[in-house]
C-alpha cells in the first residue's frame, strides 16, 4: 500500500514536471520569436542576416542550407524595431517560414520556397468582344501589395506573381471597373470583360490621371478612349500643345506643323486634315482609342521630331450587329459593325460625308461653301484564339474645293486632297513572346487647278506620296522585372514632286528605308525603373546620297514615395521629309521634299525632367524641357518663287526650344477640372542672317494657358466650359499676303489669341440603344486667329461666334 502511494506520488510529480517544462518551452518559444531588436536599413546576404540575428540575440539558428539560398542579397528598406519573427519574414519573403524553439536558446527555421506563376489574360468590351488597349490590370494580395501592368494593343496582359489568393482589378477609361477574386496555384489564363459607361468621355476634357505608379511599364504619354466625333479636341488642353479646333496645324513644344506624325493602326497618314477646320481627321464613331506621344517616344517610333499620334480603329462587334448614325454641323456619318462568324470574325464599316454643300444652290455665290468631303473606314478582324488575331483595314478620304469656272459655266474642282491606306496584320502571343507582323500601302495626292492658284495654264498640277511597307515587331517579358521589344521595318516610297519651272513639271523620286530597333525596360526595384533603347535607320534615295541615323531613347522613373514620381526622359528623333506651306491651304506647289538634293534630314534631341504628385482623384505635374533642332528650313525674306532650284529660296539653319510646363487635374464629386500652362520659347538662327542671331521661329508661342471645367448636371447630362489664351504667333506674310521684307523678318506678331467654348451633352440609353445630343458654341468670347476658324461653314455670327450641334443614334 505504501509502495503504491509512492508510485502515485512519483507519477504526479512527473506529469507536473513535464507540464512545467512544456509550458516553459511554449513560453520560451513565444518569447524568443517575439524578442525585439533594433534593425538598421541595410543590404546583406541571407547568411549575413542570420549571423547578425545570432549576434544580437544570442540565439542559435538551425536550418537546412539546401532549402534556402543563403547568398541571396536581401535589403531592409526601413530601419527600426522588429521582432525576430518579423525580420525573418522580411528577409525570407520568398519562402513559407515556420519556426520551432529548442531549449535553451535554439530556433529551428523551416523554409519552403514559394513558387511564382504567370497570370495571363485578355481585356475586352462586354457585348462586343472589342479588345481594349491600355486597360490597367492590378493583382493585389491580402496585405495590399500590388502587381500592375497594362494590356497591349491586342488586349493581352501578363503578370508574374507568387502563389496565393489575389483580387484582380481591371479598369479602363469609359468603362465600369471590375474586381474579382483569383486563386493562383499554377499558370492561368483570365478573360475579363468590361461594361461601357453611359458617359464615356466628358465634353472638352482629357483624362491624364494616375496609372497605378505609371505601371513601371511602357505607358504612353497620353491614352484616350471614347466614342465621340471630336478627336483632337481632346489633346489641345495638354501643356505645350497648340492646334486649331479639330487638330489641324498642330504645334508641340515649339515644333512646326510638319513635325507631327499621325498613325492609323500603325500606318503613317501623310498630310492628314481637312479643308474645313471643324472636321475631325477621322470619324470618331469608328475610333477605339488614341495615344499621343511627345517629349519621350517609345523606341519603335520614328519619322517625326515633335509628336506622334496613334489612332486605333475598332475591330467590330463580335456578338451582335450594331448601327451608329451621327449628324453634326459639318458632316453626317454611319457606322455598321457586327459578327460574320460569332465570336470569331467581325466587320466594321463607317462612312462620313459633308452635307451643307448640298444647299449651295440656295445661297448666294459669296456665301456658298464650295467644299465637300467624304471618308470611309473598313476593318475585318478574325480571332484564331484569345491571343491571336488577323485583321484587314481599308481607309480612304477626299476633300474637294470647287468653283464655277467661267469658261464653261460648270463647277470644277480647284483643289483636291486624297488619302488612302490598306493593311493586313497578324498579332499573336506565345507564352512570354509576342509578335505583330503587317504589310500595308498608303498614298496621298494633292491636286490643284493651275489657273486658280496664280499660274497661266488651263490644266492641273499634282504632288503625292506612295508608300509600301512591311514590318514585324516582337516583345518579350520576363517575370515582372524585364521587358524587351525589338523589330524591323522596310519602306519603299515614291515622291511626286513639283519642280518650280514655268510648266510646273512633276518629278518622281523613289526612296527605300530600313529601320531596326531594340528596347529594354528594367525594373530595378518596385519604385525605380529604367527604359533604354535605340532605333537605327538607313535611308536610301535612288538618285541622291544615303543617310544613316542612330536614335537613342532613355526614360528613368523613380518613386520617392507612393504619391510622388520623378522622371527624366531623353529622345533623339530624325525626320527625312520636309514640308513648308506657303498659303492657308496645302497646295501641290508647296515645298515638299524628302532628304534629297542636299536637303539633309532634320534632327532633334529632347531632354525633359518632371515631377508628378498624385492626388485623391487627380494629379499635379510640373516639368521642364530643352529641345535642339538641326537642319531647319525657312523661306528667305522678300522672296518670290520663280525657277526650278528650291535652294535659291530656302535657307538652312539651327533651332532650339525650351520651357516649363504645368498640368493640374482634379475630379471632385460631379466636378471635373483641368488647367495647364506652358511657358516656352522656340528660336532659330541662320548663317545667311548672322546679324539677327537667335530669332523667334514661326512656332514661337511664349505663353499658353488652357482650362476646362465639366459638371455632370444629371445622370444623363453634363455641361462644360473650356478656354484657352496664348501669345500671338510670328507673322510671315503682311496684310496683302506677301512675304515681309528682310528688315521686318520674324519681327511682327499676331495679337494675343483667346477663346471660350461652352458645350452641353445629353445621353440616354433605351436598353441596348443609345441616344446622344451635343450642343454648344465655339468662341463664345474671344479672338481666335483666322487660321483657327477657317471652316467653310456658313452658319456663324460676327466675331466668329460659331454654334455647333450633333445628334447620334446607336442601335
């Protein structure tokens, strides 16, 4: 009995002892893992961090060296107090980490590397299947960490993220943002469809807001998406941009009219624009989006030194047939789109024509328009898969200015502009490698009746450009750290040039051009990225010397904090085509010249530094730039064109432009406010006029102020007021439209120009049908230049007070 009691007592003591030791172990484990340390911000290998922890705490760390990359460098970005567990989680962020305590002071670390996977997908419009370029795609984990990118021109995106559960967020201007949960346990493909908003874009506003830390991607300077007829009016509010109402005569950062390139689905359109300045270049109903580049140019672009505008047409609805009818003051248009093979093959056809000229017979001869235009767009798109697409595009446009020729009493075409373009393109994505290959043809013709433009002849003279091109473009992305893009282009062009003889003969000049480019984007850290590339061009005229061009590009972006971005951009561009216009209209007798006959390519280096501050619902941006210009051309003062040699009338010099720019955008409740200001100077100097030194260029506009405010009055209607004020441009002609004498060369200016516009829009949907009404007044108050209101539009009042209106039906 006694022995049984002793045995029971010994058992109880053993259990208590075990529980005490176990309690000490649990307590010690908790205490060890949560011990605090003062940790410096520093970079070191994992092995060095382990040694530092042992030294600071007296712990012994036990781990399997085969499971951990001990030589991997880990950076602690923020100094301060941390527990042992917090520091281990930070330096082993790519692992799943478990710790266990072993008395007296040993901590066992079990680490298993987290696998990373690719999340690929497409972004399309709900109900039509239209692929959306420039959609912001974000994966966000439970801790708030984000991975961002934008969809490419085929609507495809790629992100490389660790295994886990995320919130996939997709947003695109003019569409309802979408969020959904995504579990990533292997490589996966996600299809996202966004629903269009009723109000796709405000009246006279352009969004240039935050793009998720600029996405550390090849984010364009400005990306617009809309379904409206007013295309270029969306960019005139940007600082450093000057243009007429519909985007004609564009000037950017002190550059000339001919220094801007327009691409339609990648096809250069020569001399875009219309005789009527109120007519947008393209039918806005057929346009999917527009990308406007200035200052920094992606490496794949070349050919102009001031700006490049990319306009992309819709592919056509792949699910149902849709019709859009629009009637505005300058023109009427219709667009048809729909599936030929549902979800596979679609079509889009649009046509537009001016209509006020039909009433010329009811007006006096002094009030007639005498102007007509039409254009069309057509596109077929076939989807082999969500990431492979074949498309065919056709575009044509004609402007015609006609007058009754007294000899025969019939209306005859005095001036005619023609543009056309055709393209076959294939785009695909295979894993991390993407490719777009295309062949296209484009042409421009400018024809005029000689008797009406100052020559004694009863015949026509024409100039023009024909271009046949082939191009292939590759892109490669490695995880989220590296992006490369490279390609090659070949162009064969024939220029029809008017020689300044008595008979105005036309000469033909063939030119071949080969371009090769390579671009790298490297994310050094989440807040620091560098993009660097080079574009090489070989220019081979058949009857003149060849030229070779190396054009480097560099962009550095740094986020010192979440809401602030600093950037430095550098671009070298070269331009092989020169154009000087001698009248209000582009005529075949203007100076049009590729880089032949001793006229060297024009080149420019653009340097820019800037700061962006992201606000809640807006942004503030300040920047400064300096731009060189070489081989600029100007007409000699007091010169009358007569003879064949252009070199007798032109002088070659150098130029520069520089300035500071500011842009503010803020959205608050129903209000949308934008404001921009640019102080810039554009100078030129010529060896033939050394006494004048650096004189203002024809594009020198020192002060430019623009603003717009929009108020969403009701759910369906909005009211907008926009305005601009700018310094008067330098005058080249006197009151009699003759060249100024040498003593007054570049000394006269137009008066200061200003203009205030007011607009109202109303949209209402009836199921899948949409009604849009736009009313307003251009130049409610102001004195715009004559060039800005050259509109061939018979309804306006004194002071160029100009009403407008349009109505659209989509069904």
